[in-house]
């Protein structure tokens, strides 16, 4: 069996014409939709501002930027669907799923509406899918550790308690999904396992340079459940592979892809494009 993993696209169609034809199944790590620099910069600025990021830009302009992002994501999904193969994915933090948004325009789950247009594409966020060989489990948007690990990232005591509760609830939910798996598990998440080489920020221009911003939930589940594969993206600098507690963990990177060949529930070959040596 050949699985093609498509890394974070950010609105750019992946160059997978040949690999898409060869694959039996396509997995996508999320961040399908576009991410205009202006939106990204406003989101960072809003962390130290009393204003929402979209008010820093202006709501009318934000609508245009978000609609463009959604249109770019739709083009990516249309392309993935065209291979007429099953496509399993999870949403990333750029995929406009509408969670916890207090502005009506952003409270809508635009991403699921896009997915529903395409017969071959399935969102497996917090779902379990089984075929004749494997169980696929998904875990979607997570842009950092569910509970902040660095002192200067931590909010007040009350908010920290809320985050710890949400983390425990999510871990409990996914454990129960894992417990019902009947075949070897391929775990697809947006974010990578915490405290690995796959989740480390490596950017000397960033105040977070050297820090680990992977998912605690993903790391815990790998350690507890030992899936056959853990596949993710999000931390673009962590592109590559690592054995994590007996699980082959893969970060499929940015605008890149990985072809995985499996035989009798064992990993036969893993090919990165671009090459890890490139």
C-alpha cells in the first residue's frame, strides 16, 4: 500500500501529479487555506494589543483576505479530489473552522463546507476510519502545546486551569477513540509531537528560536498507544522523521510531500520530496 502525505499547503497546490497517481490513499496535514502575510502579522500584533487581529486590519478588508484564503483552499481541495482516491485530512489553524470566534463572519465552519463539496475527501478530526489494513485517527487544529510550557507564554492562573482541563478532556476523548481501533493505527494530526526534533522552532530571527511548540496530546498518545505512524506538519522547520517511543513520526513540512510504502503492517519505504538531504 502506498500513502501520499501532503504537507501544509497554505493555499498552494502541491506538485504531486505522479505521486498522486501512484498512491492508494492521500493524507493531508491541514493548513490547506491561504495565509496572507497581512493576516499573519496582525495576529502576532494582536497578542500584545487589546484589539482583535481583524480589527487591526479592518473588518471589510479582513473579509476580502479570508475569502481569498478560502478560495485558495478550495483550489487545493479540488486538486486533491481529482485523483479519485480517498483523501483523509485534518484542519489546521489556518482553515477557518469557526471555533471560539466572537465575530459572526468568522464563526462559520467554512472549511467543512468546502470539504462537503468533494466526494473523495473526508475530515477525520477526532474520528476513526478503518479499512482492510489500518485504522486512521485524526486530531486537528493545535498551534502549540495545549498547556503552555514556557513561563512567558503562560496566561493567568484561572485561564491556565481552563487550558489544563481542555487538554485533559481532549486527551481522554482521543484515548477512547484509540481504544476502539481494531487494526494498526496511522495517527494524522496537524501539529507534531512535543519535545522532538520535529517540533523545534529553528529561526534565529524569531523570539521563539530553539523552543518546542509541538502538541502534548500527540506526544502523550504516541507514548501510550504506539501507533504505527504519526503524521503531522505545522512546524515547518521540523520537516523530517524521528522514532518517538517506537513510533515512526513524520513531519511533512511546508508545500512538500512524503510517499510512504507499507507492506503487511510494516513500513517498507519513506521518500521525502524535497529530499531531506536537499
